[in-house]
């Protein structure tokens, strides 16, 4: 099975970044039709035409099962089988949105990042790479500004913040719609960027 651990993150300078890490994006899996209960297969990553890692997965009603090996700090390979919980949240205008629950901090997230285990961005202590000149960065910046207006400082892969006390629902709904547009725009650009770099889920 696939190996995850030291050496699986690419480096941008001296800091680990979200963009340089192996990642499992629930939006990508949803778009590719990979989240139906009973679905199973392999998620793999490559860079420059060379495979950098792969894991097996199986979708259950309430969890995503991951099966892989890890070798933290260059030690012995250790098999890992873990279930990442799902959380489904109703949306204000109907339907629902599916999130992962990080096994370490128990917070909702849309993306899990590889290290010795797959965890959320905060638990992996990852930073965003500087992308000030591209469309993804502009969309992420607009999303972050909306979060700040709502009194939140989370990353774009964290759940949308609740309505602040005193804000009209019409204003909150408009900001949520705008955030959704910018969030999807950033995700689309980042998926394209990963494809151009030779990385894939």
C-alpha cells in the first residue's frame, strides 16, 4: 500500500505549505463522484511524472476509511487504518454540505493534509504559499476579507463562520453567497494548478 510520512511533502523554501502537501479535498471527491457509500479505490499523487504517494480508501455512510503506511522521522513503516468522520451541515437555501471531521482536533474541514497521518491544516501546522499574482490568490483574499468582516480569521478550507450578532440576515446571506462563489473559484484554479504541476488526487 502507499507510503505516507517523511519526505512526502514538497518544500517551498523552509516552511511546509498547504500547496506543497499531499491533500484529500472533499470538494474534489464530490465533483468526481467518489463519495457514494460503498465507493472504494486509490487516491494517488505525482509530481513531475513521478508518483509521490498513494493510499487506499473506502467510503462508508458516516466515515471515509483510509488505508496506508507511514514512516515518521525515517523510522520503520507502520500500517495505518483509520476512519475520518463526515459531518453534513444543512445550508440556508436548501441542501447540505459535507465536511470531514479532523480526528485530532474534531473541527470541520474540507481538506485533509498528509504527514504521518491525514489531519486538518491547523493540526499539521501548515501555511499557505504566497500566490499574490494569480487568480486563486485574489479569490482567496476576497474570501478572507469576508471572513474578517464576520469576525473570523480561519482559512478558506474551514467552515463558513456563523452570523455575527446584530448583522441583518440579508447581509449575511449575501456575504455567504459571495463567499461560495470565491471559494469555488479558488478551488477550481488550485485544482488546475495541481494538474499542471503533475499532481493529482
